[in-house]
């Protein structure tokens, strides 16, 4: 069958085949010679189960996307992955630097001293694709601090002598000053100066420090909310740096809200009544809070705090509070949309059956979570005006077959797909669908 599929040479069939992590080795090796770069790229997605011969064949592939995936993949054998540090394409070397955070020191040295600025920037950055962020070799730090593209990434690892401290505090790059504001050995005098830095992103970093005095933290919070709205839009001809600075200033109030502070999570009790949302959210992420503190955070005015606390301690959420949280939830904050994808809070069968006739569509969509939902309620939900409700009930085992068949032709593609994927669809109807599709 595999031989026949390969002989058809249909792009999407071969692409799906290449993504199959149980494809026998001889077929993977055969596909590694396919002229379509997308097919060869798909093969390396599951490098963990791939034969070494195939990976050796692809490590020098002419397609940059193939080599990029190998550079990004943690399952690429280390000796083969190390070869990509000498890849002729700087974009591949930069991808390796961003993704291979545990690369052996000789490899990191090559990347940190690469002739291309984009590669050095990726190798010594404030952002990496994975954690923990790598620590540059100490003997390279002077050169990294001297290099404008690696300076910001090197700051946090630097010993702050007087001259270095002064240079970094006066650096024209706000990213450098922001990283200095995070340094654990920052003297109070410099911290106070950075608290009024022209770049609001620098002030945010001072705000987040555990040693920032509370009156300074309050001043920063007030100044960010006062100054950010008044930030003038960049001129049409402004350079990238000016546009980035404008964006960072405009984003600063949001950054204050979404900060996650590990030092607050480690000692949450002093912060459960903090005036700052990010402090209360960080406290709500603690698994050591007593029940009374959990109750306070579950009743917080800010949805982000309530949801974080419910996610951290769902076993401490009583039924009434759980229903209140779900009933009040609206997908209005892009930083809480993840709640739509989770089933964090559990409800009794009695509550779920009550939800089946609730005016709130979100709660009606929860009703099919009851595996024993009566067929009459399931049938009613299959005719619900809301797509999300019909989608939720489509695969339910107690949904009458006439309703399930009707959902196969639903106006919503998501509902029709959910009905088609139902394990309770009779085999003869599955065959009928396949025949209609010409399969």
C-alpha cells in the first residue's frame, strides 16, 4: 500500500505519509530523496523515531527548510546538529542558536563569535525558543558587551563594576537599560535612576524587581499609565528603532498587567491584596496558599486573577463559585482566551443537566460533559441556535441517530466535522459518507 501511495506522487498524500512517525525506515529513506522540499521537511518532524541514515542524508540537504527543522529539533542527533553551526546559510545558524539552548560549549562559542550579526544576536539574546536560557562563557563576556547586537543579552550575566555599570546605564539602547534594570546586583542609586527612564519598558523592569521600594513601584505604575496614552505615533518615515520604542511605550500598561513574578509566587501571602493585577495573578499561581486566601482570589474583581486561581487549585473551588466563574467568563481578554480550551472546573451531573436549559450558551455547551445526559436533552441541544452547543453535543453517545445525521449537514463546518467524527456514527453511515466523497 505504501508503495502504491508513493507511486501516485500526490503532494498531500506524500506529505501526510512523511509525517507518520511509524513509517518503516526504508520508506523514510526513500522519501528523503524526493524532489519536493516540503516532503523532505516533513520527514524530520519526527526525528526521534527516524533512522540515522535518513538524518545523515538530510543534514546537508539543499532545502533550507529541511536544515532549519533539523536545527530546531531537539531530537536531531547532537553530532549532526552541531554540523549546522557551520551551515552556509546564516538563517540556519541563527535558528540553531535560538533553539539549541543546551548546545555544547564549543558549538555555542562558534555561534557567539559568528561573523554574521543576526547569528550572534540569536546566540546571545533576551529571548530563546526554550528554557533555560544559556549562559555565555565568561571569557567571551567583554566582547559580547562591546558588540551592540549581543550587549542586551549579555547584561544579566555581567559583573557590574563601576565603569561597566555607568556605560550600561547610559547606553542609548533601551533594551540594554531594561536588562540592566533586571540585574540582581543593581545598586539602589541606579535602580532609582532607571525608575524614571524615558523608555517605559525600562520602568516596567524596575517595577517587577523584588527590592523596589513600594513607593517607587507605585510611582512607576502611575507614570506608565499616565505617559503611555500620550505617546505620539511615530512619523511615517520613522526608522525601525523609533517604531519599536513607540510600540514598547504603548504596550507598557499591558506589560504591567501580564507580568509573572516568580518571587511573588514563592511568597504569595503578602501580595493577595496587592493593588497590582500582576502581583495578584502571580500569587494565585502558588500551590501553597491557604483556603481563605484561595477564596479571596477566586472572588477577585479581575478575571485573570480568578481564572489563574481556579486553574491552580480547582479542588478548592466550591460548586457555586465554579458556576459563577464560568457564568461571568467572556472571551474579551486575549490573555485569558486559554480558558476556552480548558475543562478546569468539574460539575455534578445534576448541574450539567440544569445547564442544558440555561439561557447562557457557554453553560449549555457544558451539558454534554455528562456521559449519561438523557437523550431528550441531547436532542434538544442538537437543535440549539448556538454552534458551540451543537458542536459539543454532536459526539455524545446518547444523541439520537436522527439528530446526529442532521448535524452531518449542519451549516457550521465545525459542527458537521464533530458529527462526522462521532464514534457512535453507524458504520453504514460512515461508508455512505465515504462513497459520497468518492472514496
